[in-house]
C-alpha cells in the first residue's frame, strides 16, 4: 500500500510544481513506483516541467468522470519506467473534482504505486480542499518572505481541519548571501514561526529555470546545488536521516543540528 | 566585533528583523480568527449557557475579536433583559 503526499502552499508561485517534479523524479530514480498527480486544474504545469506536454491525451477530470480508464490517462515518463503523470485538465473549473472522487482515486493509485505525489493549487479555496482529499501526508512549500510564510501558516490550520496531520516544511529559494547580510529570514526564523519540522531547504538557483526550460528536472543534475537539495529531500521522504546542506553560516547549521539531534559533521 | 560595528552603522533595522516582527504581529491576528460558522456556533453556545442565569436579548448579542497592535481579545456585548432569581 502506497502513500499519498500532497505538495501545498498558501501563496502561488513559491515552487510546488518544481518540487513535485523533482521529488517524483528523484524517488523514481531510487526505484520507487511513483505517480504524480497534477491537481492544479485549469493551470496545467507539471507536464511542461517534466517535458511530457506532447503526450497528453486524457486528464484527471476525464478519469474521475469516467470518460477513460485510469491506465489510458497515465503518461509514462521519458526517463523512468516507474514514473507516471496524471495531468490536470486545462479547460475545466477548479472544482471539477470532488473530495470524494479525489479520495477514491488516491485509494486506487495507492494500491499500485509506492508514492503518489499531488501538485496542489495554491490558496485555501475549494480546489485546494479537493486536492488534499485522501492525502496521508503533506509538504508545505514556502519562500523566506513575509507573505509566503504567513500564507503557509494558514495552510497548516486548513490541513489540520482536513485531518491531514504533521505537515513538513520545504523552504525554497533561499539566498544564503542575503541571509548573511541580514536581509532574508533564515531557516531557524521560519521554523520558529511555523513550528513544523523541516524536510528540506532549496537554494534560489538559475539551474532551476534552465532545467524547466529543458523539461529535465534538476534533481538529475549531479553538479547542481538545488539538485543536491532535492536528492536529500528524497532520501528524507524515504525515511533516512540526512544532514542539512551548509547553505548558511555555520552558526545556523549548528543550531539546526542541535534542533534535529543530528550529531557533529559526518 | 565586526558585527557590532556593522550594527552601529546600520542600526538594528535589518530588513530580516523587520520581516520577523511584522510576521509575528500579523500571525497573532491571523491565528485568532474563527470561521463564520464557528463564530455562529460560539454565539449559540454562549446564549445557551447565559440563558440559565438571565434572559438576554438574543438578536442583540455581539461576539467578535478586538484586535489591537499586538494582542487579541474576544469581546462580547450581551444585552440583558432580566436576571433570573434563585427559584425562577
Ligand atoms: N529554487 C528556485 N530557484 C530559482 N527559481 C525557482 C526556484 N523554485 C522555483 N523557481 C521558479 O519559480 C517559478 C514558480 O515555480 P512553480 O514551481 O511553478 O511554483 P508553484 O507551482 O508553487 O506556482 C518557476 O518559474 C520556477 O522555475
Ligand atoms: Mg504550480
């Protein structure tokens, strides 16, 4: 029986789709059977980030409305045989899928895949509530900005109300240089405020844009720093303890290590 | 030491510190809010409890959050019609 993980955020544009593509690809690379679900109905994006946009025939709404079988809608990845995408409908309303339909779909997918990763719409409206239905775990993505962290706080409350407990945090687009200058909140500041456990920190990096231009997730690029950050998150999702990358000053790293009970340098 | 001198020149108005403080205040407010549904159910419960002791003007009852700069209070305005006697 697999696990359904939703990738959420309050604010839009903070990196949910990028995160979904990279974690899915990274998990598939590590031999897991993965299904990515683009639940951002009306704003289909995940196909493009994965470079699969030309292969789409059916979508999520076609499946739940019975216009095709699940098998027919699943698109196999170019690189990994164990990675599939269920694309979003592009022309439907945000609430074209009900919570009951979504939960049922998750149940079906969990019997076939190790992980189902759901790319959610931003915000707190019905589309979001539909997308998180049937989820086992949630990851919240934020950037180190006031508005994004504030909106992440709302999402924590809404997830709890929907009985999705113990969400984990990804801080995306961190700029170590700005943190050092005192012009960006650091990792610890954000954890203190949101009070949920951290599962990863991804630096702001041009290679993310280059890789989405190409439709090749950066997690596959061995030399890229965000690629390394995503590989670390993948291993943490697999249940391994992986030390956090040294993106900031030593002092913060030290505080983090003590916070998570991770010993000295390995 | 260098840090200290830098602070002297810049004051402590790092934009990061401003971000943290503004976030703290905004979350005090955000977190102290109930959905309209919950607020309505709180109203109902209040009326039920209070009615054991007094007759209140139900439509006139107001419950809401009072938000000041950095604290939040729940304020209720409850018009009383008649207080019950011991053996009412
Ligand atoms: N760590 C990063 N560094 C640089 N650019 C990023 C990073 N993460 C995301 N982006 C860019 O930000 C934009 C929004 O990301 P996306 O994943 O589509 O967000 P969302 O799905 O939350 O709306 C995209 O153009 C993406 O390439
Ligand atoms: Mg998106």
